[in-house]
C-alpha cells in the first residue's frame, strides 16, 4: 500500500470495483487489530468511506444499465 493510501489521500476516481473492495477488506482487517495506530485510524476510516461511496456509485450505475437493457429487450416493435 502506498503512503497516499495509508493517509487516505489516494484518488478513488477510476479505481476498479474489485480493487476498491479489496482495499476496503484490507482496511477493515487493519482497523480491527488491537494494535491499530490511532494516528492513522481517522485517515483509514476516511479512505474507507471514499471507497464505499465509489462502490455504491458503481453498483447504482450497473443497476441502471441492467434496467435499461431489460427495458430495451422487453419493448415490442424493435425485433424487425
């Protein structure tokens, strides 16, 4: 993990969903440890919050895309 990710300043723009989830799992594992450094805890929680937002946006976008495709498939008259 880079210093930026450790301080929570690494950009989340364009991060793949799977990578965001993996990073979230890593952050969760770190903050669940008894010896978590309190000085970086807030930054890790902030980073996790950013990653959760990204994942929610990706899920919402995928949901909207799937609904659009299903709507297009069920609309009559386009079959030719």
